[in-house]
């Protein structure tokens, strides 16, 4: 199934975000070998050159590294991966808060709604 990509932002950035999300959600683990560029491009239904650019950028950031003849691997730096996870969570929380404030909810009420929803989910 092709990945859900939109035309509003550069495709390679969306590919990077998807791979990062797959890493922090446990699809890939620290030290795991990534599928080849061609395999990932096929899975995402994008041009291999676009996938190559996304992987190169992930490599530049240190999340992925290459071994010359063996392919690309996820970093084994678990602190870096934890920071990535926390940074992405922070972005999602800020986006959520901004949307809720646009709906007219004060921060205290947002917190109450979140707590209520979590209690309902656990019931």
C-alpha cells in the first residue's frame, strides 16, 4: 500500500518524516538494516531518486548511517532516538494546543478535556 503523501510539501520531507515515525514507533529498531532504496521507493510509490534524497538527509542528521556494501542502518544511539521521539511528540502537542485554542478553548479546559478523554479510553 503506497504511503499517504500530499502535494503541499516536498515529497522527500514527507518520506523522511514517515521513516522517522516508523523508527520511533518501533517498526524499525536501533541498529536495524533499512530496506534498499528501491524497495522503500516501491513501497512508498515514489521515484528512487526522491527516496535516495530522503535517506541522505536522514543520514546527514545522524538517524541513519551507511555501511558501504551492506546498506543503511538505524543509528544505535538510543539517546538520539529518544530525543527524536520527544521532539516529535512536542510538535504534535503544540499543534494540538494551537488547534484547540483556535476553537476557543482555554488551556485549563483543554487539560480537563484531555483527562476526561483518557479516562473514557481506559474504561
